[in-house]
C-alpha cells in the first residue's frame, strides 16, 4: 500500500512540474491562395521564476523552426503565420519554447517541446 501511495504522489508531482500546451491552431483549414496559415498556442510554465520577457516560441515543421510572436494584451499566447508546402495536405508540427529561469546556482537556460500535432490542408 505504501508503494502505491508513493507512486501516486510522484505522478502528481511530475504532472504539476510539466509545461501545459493549449494548441489553438485549427486541425483542418481551407487551402489558402498564398499558402500561408495561422498557428497559435498558449503555453504555461509551472516554474514561477521563468522570465516572461526571455521566452522565445517557435513552430517546428520538418526540423525547420519558425519564430512566433507574443500576442499583445494576452497571457502566455503566441502566434505565427507560416508558409506550408502546397504539395502536402497532412503536416505534422510541434511547438518549441526556449526560456530562462532562476535555479539554485543562477540563471538556467531550458527548452520545452510540445507533443506532435498536425494540420490538414485539403488539396484543391
């Protein structure tokens, strides 16, 4: 019984320390004439000392990174408009966040990656 309680406690602690991603990008979008599509995400880091001004967000598609910009007057939200290949209709992607936080020995640089998402752009 003690082992079960200990394992449950560890799971709760681990879940509370991981970043939270809310993918606000539509899964299916109509084909755009200029092949540029909006991406948006909300990211919450449980590290209270993470410097908000030092957070850099990216969309990663096929190992290519596209910078995102913070959405003004919102909390923890970023957006980007990204050109997607016209020949593909199923495009997997991730979000990546680079940030700094205060550790025991000073400023620590860290990076988080979201789970993989996908966007579907039907062919015309």
